[in-house]
C-alpha cells in the first residue's frame, strides 16, 4: 500500500470520527450508568428497535458470558423496550428518533459512544439478534479470551455471521420473550460460503448462506456480507466503517492468516429468522431505513410470500461450537 | 518465586508451599506499585517461612530476571541452611501434585539438578532466528518497547560482522528458565570467583534467563537431568500456553509436579490442586497428552487444515498447503463419448459422480439433485460468482467421499487452471470428444461448423494451460482417435487410481456412442475450411447406409 492510499484512509477515518462526533447530538441519555464502568470491564454496544421480545435473552446470554456493561442506543422503539432497558442495573441506554439510515445504520452513534466510553476496553458490538460464540465458550468466560488476545498482542477478533433458521415456515413457531432463539431456529448452512479479499480495507468479504441461496440465487453479488469483526480492544482513534464488517485503521481487519495457518475466530449466530421476521420485513418495506434502500428486505418480502422455507435436506442442526469448528466455520487457532 | 501480577493467586500458592514446610523467597517486579507491594508483604508477614528479596525490574528477555533469581537464591541459601534443592517458580505456576510427593521425589535424587540445558546448535526451539547470535551480539534495546531499533541493531551487527568473545570455559546452553538446582550447584554458581565476568557477559546476552543458569550449571553440576520439572508449553510465537478450568483432567493425568501458566481466574484449577492432597502417587511426570494437544494447536496455527478457506484462513497464492481438501477426478469428453459414462463410473468406483458441475445452465449434481452437502446451491450465477470457492467448498463438504465430475469446453473456463494446479486433481482428457454431440445433433451444418470452431479453440487453450510447468495435477490426455482404439485400458488405469473399490479387473464396459460416420463428419468440417485436429487422425469411413449396422457389443479381454 502506497503512502497516498494510506493517507487517504487516514482522512477517511477522520471523516467517520468527525461524523460520529456530530451525530452525538442525536442521542439523548435515558439511563447513563457509565460511571459504573471499571477500567478492566468488558463492554457491549448495540442498537435496537422494537426488540423487546429478544432483549431478555440477549442480556442474559451476554451477562453469563461475562460482559460487565451494556451500552445500547434505542432507535425510537414503540414496544416499551426502552423503559425495560432503563430499569436494568448494568445497562446504559440512549434514545434517538433520528434516522437510522442517516446515522449510517447506527454506526455513527456507536462510533461516538465507543469513542467516549470504550477507550482501552475490550468491546463487543453486536445486534440483539446476534449471539457471539468463540472457541471454548462453553467452558471459559469471555475474559479468558480477551486475556489471551491481550497476551498474544491481538487487537481484533473475527466472528462470521451464521444465519440460523427454523425447519418449516419462518412464522410457524412463535418465539417467546426470554426463550433461547436457537430452540426455534437451530438450523444453518454449513458449507456454501464464498470469500474474496477487499483490497482497499484488507478485510475479507464473505457471502453465502441461506439468504444467498434462497433470496439471491440469480444475483449472488447482492447477497449480504457475513464477515464481521465484533470484538475489538478499542482505542478512541478507531472507527467502524460499515456495520461491523470492517474497521479503520485497516490493520484491524487482518483477522485472517495469509500463509496457510488458521487464526482463532468465532461465530455470530444470527437468529434473524424467527416469526418476528415477516412483520419486520414488511415494516422495512415502507420504512426503508436499511442498507441499500432495504433491497435485502424487498427481496425477502418477495421471497417469503412465495416460499418461506429456508430449511433443506442438507441443513445442519446446531449442537455446539466444536461442531462449527469441525465444519471449518470457526477456528481455535493456537488457543488450546 | 518471581511474581509481577495476580497477587492473590501468588499468595495462595506461596502458602501452599510453606504449609508443606518449604520456605519461599518471593521476588516482586519493581514496576509493581509500592502500595500494592506493601499490602502484599503485609498479608504474608504472618508466615515465618516467607522472605522477600531485593526487587529488580523484570522485563521479558532482559537481565533483570536473572538478577532477581540470583538475589532470591542467595537469600534462600543464607536464610534456610536446611534447604537442599531450590526450585525456581513464578506466580502463575501451580503445583499439581502434593508438595510432599515433590519432596520425596527430590529426596530420592539428592545430587540431581533438574535443568533443561541444550547446546544452541542442536535445538530448533528459538523463535525469531536468534539462536547462536543471542550469545555473540549485544542487545541494548528493548525488544518489547523498541522493536524497530532492536531489529535494526541486530541487522547492523550482522552486516558489520560483529562478534563478542564468549568468556573462556563457557559453552552456551539454553533451556527452560524454570529449574530446580541443588544447593551445591547453585552455591557454586553464585560464589564463583569469576561470577562478575560471567554476569557482565550475560548482562547483554539476549534472554539470559534461558541461558545463564543453563550454561553455568554445566560447569559445576555432577548430575544434570536435562528437563524441567515445570510443565510449560510454548506456542509458535514463544509465549507460554495458558491453562484453564477445562484442562483439569488433562493436568491431573499429566503427573507433572508444577504447571505454568495458569490463568489467574481458573478457580476450579486452584481449588482442585491447592485443596486436599490426593492419594500418594509415585508416577514419573508424563506430559505426553498435553504435548500432543499443544503441538496440534501450533500446527493448526501455522499450517491449518488443507483445503479450508474461511474467515480466519485465507492463504495467499502458493501458500494454501493443499488447494483442496481431498482427491477428485475431472473427466473431459468421457460423457460425450460414452452414453452411460456417469452411471457406469459410479458403479465401478463407488465415488460420487457428478455431471457437468460447471455447465452454463445450472450445476449438474449427481442424481439431478438441486442442493448437495453443505447446502451448496445449483445456481449457475452463485457458482460463477466464485467458481474456485464453489469447487473448494464442494470438496471440503464431501471430505471422505471421492468426487468425480465432467468438464468440457462449454463450462466455466477459469476452473481449468485451478484444477490443473491442484495435486489432488486427477484429470483425464479425451480431446476432441466435444464433436460427438455435434455429430449426433440435428442442426444446420453452418451452426455446427461455427460451434465446432469455437469449442476447438477453447479446448486447445485448456490443453495449453495443462502443459504449463506449474501444473501439479495428475493429467492424462488422449486424442479421441487414439482413445477409441483401445478404450478399456485407459479406463482401467483411471479406475484403479481412484481406487475406491478393491483392485480388480473391470467386468463391465461403458457403452460407446455410435461413431459410424464420424470420420465423414470431420471430413465435412474440413471441407468447409474448419480443421478439427484435436481428435487425432480419423479415417474417413464410408458414409453409413440406411439402417446402420447394430452397435457392436462392448467386450473385455480377460488376461
């Protein structure tokens, strides 16, 4: 990479940070408990809109993993989840009515909060429908992973998005608040992911899975990106570029080994396809607040009307992280 | 005992040692805040067997660690005259067996020094290439804090050919820094009149804690057992592996006396090993299983799983360590030449035989399936967005089952180069066989001529690619004329090489398409100015008469 390109990326990073700084006015604190954050705490950042039904399990899952504090931006929920979040002892929550899209799908908001509160912390950036898995997550807390990453001088940790879906129609089995979403949607595609390298930011571009297979069979290049880097030892000079797909400075995107070895990596189980999805897809059709003019949702709505079955004979049923590691979806790297 | 962090755990372990009657001298890194240090001292002040030695700055790879061990050893030898063996441990070391067992073990070997010590030229342990040179260069810059200066200064010394003199009588040895020495050996090292010379020399050796005692022990010890009593595994960057709660059983079964490094929050490990003494056990330490697990981890980190492309493994060109996960076969022209080639091959080999996986309309999986292992789709668009990933995914998903597929000049061309480069591929080509479907089709001759010309051009390019010196696949090429002379012999070779079923002679031949008149067809093409040459020399047989003779039954010659 030449000096010129490096300089341009630096400018770009500064632009995102200035933008995040300006978007801070969008956010009104509802419950600010950030004074509780101790220097070694693990933080979780998220944006949510009408996710009331998912949040109880979401918080429980990450509390058990060892997250110490949650920082959540509520984008004008109407289902009472804001009040519920505000009443939780380890949650700081901000409210905004502003456009999700104009905050670059929430990235600006979270970049700002991270700039302000996450400096020097390990932080996870996940959506309420994403469950993070890492090697040995059934026997070792998240802190074991971050300590190991610190000892190995690794600053960012990759976790690919793995779409989970139910067997049968998506709206067949209702999801109850507090329930493990994997009870409803335990299936996934094991081996149809394709990878290309993004020369500009140095990250990998992963596509595939059931969304590509069912909704984009004729235009796979439009299928959503599945590469994510949700766990980063944050520094206030860092910035997410688009969702958690890539970061600047670009060294943080080098979460893969180029010389034949495997680095340690995890998986984000994406439990988007619950019964709540159909109504969400319809709402998005009118709201158009998602990426690429909600193109994804247009395709979903069309696809869902015809054939809302994502399950196929070759779908795998989720058992544990070791299964995903054997399938080659994640790796222990040299963590043993 | 050298500590710099996790004082709670260090206290626990120190008390564990003293409870069994072993005195402990603690060295605390000078960078620890004085308040924390004072607290720690205060907490342990009730224990008469614990002493604190003079504090040094212990940065990794520097002299401070040796100085700390020297001072602590001197204090130990002076204050506790009954001590016979001195064991160097750290705050993250954990005794796995009751201390009494270690005491007995050492009592049975009163003259033995347990210190891993090997000459530098004979071990491949060092990470980063500084093995011999760490003894002959100077290292004034910190590797941790001034990496660039460190590297540049090393490069500079290499360039000017700088070499220090090693003090007379010393033969550099290296090994694990966690040793257990007898009073005799240790005091000989510490009281040596030449110690100032040695100290001055080792002060600017790189990572002296792995070589100071290891080298000097060779001068004085009468009985060196070159292994460490501390179980300590290193990863490919040279940093120690860490033990967690889920290693409990593994550590129990290892029968090692002390393990490092333990994660300070591994509550279960500390509870299990510092709690009640287990049954007496005379076993020798046996870390074999742990060695294997960690060796595997290093292998996974450095070489990875062949044929896997994933979020944290995406090798550069040439570094794949196996382009694909398993062996597979590619057939050019066989399905065109034989009417039932796919079903025949499936019967003959038990392999998964696909049609044209890279056909322009869709992916022709075996048995007409629309999805296969791993939910791989049959959409041509998805496949062609990344044909290489499609193929590597298919081979990865079907590990353990041989895949065969047909390929030809109609198909996605970029695949040819990839399979050609792959040692796992077995490529068999009957060149020119694409003309058979043209010959048997019922289309205008002008169309046929145009298509034949196009297909011939594509196939000629394939063959060129497969003759490149970079090609690593197992390749066999026959011209069509050559092949139909004696088709069974090449087929037998191919099937034997696939080798799924027990080796035996083929009992059944695939049915060849009726080629009567094919020579004339080629001649017609030639007459039109298009010279088909890839199929070899076909005799122009007389044009078939109406109601052609029934196809000859294929036969096999049994030897």
